[in-house]
């Protein structure tokens, strides 16, 4: 689905793969593989592409034939790889440009990004199995199993697993991040 939408956005703007590669700083080969469904792009790659198109990351998942009611089933969901491949986000809701809902399992000692990043949205993280450390504007917050944290994600932030067991959590953001 990402590949189809990427190709649609690229052709709507009259860009060749090489032109899109030049604008995004990504390789034409990798972009071709994404369009053909051979490889899944990382979250960082999706952010770069969304930036080129002036769209949200969620827009890269949009399907114009998406019905008003969607049931999201395990094994049928698309995934996003976080930076360095340490976390994989499972998309719980289809991209509609209004809400992004992701499930993640963060391995022991892992972080979701090399450094905190910010984006214009409101974000909420609910911890299924924790604890989860959430750094927001340089302040660390510990969120335990069954707890959630909501914040203005224009503040630089990242998620960290400081424990010795995997941490499972759900993140919702509105609007979806570019």
C-alpha cells in the first residue's frame, strides 16, 4: 500500500524516481523497491518523503478506497521501522490524515531515536507492559503498565526502555506527523 501511494504522489507531481531521489536524499533504487513492495521504508525514510510532498507520514498510507469503518487485524497491518531498526511500529489504524495509532515493542535498553525530535501534534502513549521512559524537553518521565502520558509533541521527545525486559506500548498522535 505504501508503494502504491508513493508512486501515486510521485506521478501526480510529475517526478521521476531520480528526481524524487535527489529531492529526498534517498537512492532511486531504494525508492523503486519501496514502490514495488520489495522493501519496507523506515520511519525516517517516510518522514523524508512526506517532507518532499508536503504531506503527513499518514498520507503515505492513505488508500482512496478506504471505507468508513475499518477493522484492523493482526497479521494484516502495515509496519514502520524506527531509526536503526530497534523498534518496529505496527499501524493500528488506517491513514486518514487525522489520527496515527501505532503499537510498538521496544527491546531492553533501546530508544526510538538517536536524539529527541519534535513535530506539530498532540501525542499520547499508553503502556501495555512497562515501564517506559519518555523524555520530553529534556525531562525524563517514567510511565508504568496501565498508565499513559499525553503531551504537546512540538517539544522534543523520545521513548526509551531502561528496563531489562521488552516494553510494549501504543502511541496515538493527531494530526499524524510529517
